[in-house]
């Protein structure tokens, strides 16, 4: 948002009114287009990734901990060797 403020200030101080109105409209229109495209691509990617995760025949132990990729991404997890061993079922862990 700071970037938008800097651009608008520059436009208002250096460019005639009729041109900066056009530029503001152009920027506003294209920013919304890019934001929409980004959100759409991100959602579609997450759906595809979730489908691949569900269809995968491996990582059954990990799937029990993290059945939904979106929920896992919200978690702040420090990835350390003992954690990796626990969710993958590999490594030396004490019972």
C-alpha cells in the first residue's frame, strides 16, 4: 500500500490532471486484475495439491497428523529431526 501512496503522490505532483486520472484508473483496474488472478491461481493450486495429497498412497502416518494441506500451512511448526521422525514413521524414536 505504501507503494500506491508514493505513486499517487508522484502522479499528483508531476503529471497534469487529465493524465493522472487516466493513470489512476489504469493502475486501479490492473491491480484488481492481478489480485484476482493471484487469488484464483492460488486457490486452484491448493485444490490440486489437496487432491494429489488425498490420492497419494504413501505418507499414511503423516496424513493422520495433517489431513488438510491448508490447515497444515496455517501451523507454525519448527521442523526438527525428532518431529520429522514422528510424522514420517522413520528414524529412531523412543516409545
